[in-house]
């Protein structure tokens, strides 16, 4: 029985029917001198030029924004000045209108007074004429 236990513990190696996998060739290591491939150089150059373009565009955008701000400030200042001029013109026009209104009121009062005087004179003339006519009728 001792022999039986020995046989069961030893097993024969299993042979697979598939052939062993072929290993890929190991990747080539870069030379110690650090020579860069042309594609890598092109990528770096493209990235650098892209970044330079981005930086320049950002600067241009900032300059354009600053210029627009300055333009808006100037336009705002011009508008404020124009508003001030228009306010002054309006005040002057209102003042002229007030003076003209007062002159018109004075003229109207004078015309009314002259009209009342004329009316009074006409009434007095009519009274005199009526009195003369009455005197003539009485005679």
C-alpha cells in the first residue's frame, strides 16, 4: 500500500497540444545619446508652434479687449459731454421761453389795457353823441 500512495502523489506532466506562444521582439531601447526620432521632433515642433499661436492669440484678444474698453470709455465720455451740452442748451431754451412768455404776458396786459381804454373812450363818445341827440330831440 505504501507504493500506491507514492504513485498517486507523483503525477506526470501534462503536455498541451497547442504550440507555445511566440514572444514579441523586445522594444528597441533608445540610444544613450538621446537621439530623438523625426516624428517626435515634428510633434514637439507642432506643439510648440501651437502653443506660441495660442499665446499670441490670447495676447491679441487681450489687446482687442483693452482697445474696446478704451473705445467704450471714450464713447461714454463723449456721450456725457454731449448730454451736458444738451442740458445747457435745454436750460438756455427754457430760459428764453420763460422770457418770451413774460414778454407776451406784458404785451397781452398792455393790449388789454389799451383795448379797455379805447372801449372807454368809445363809450364816452357814444354817451356824448347820445346826449347831443337827446338835446336835439328835446328842442
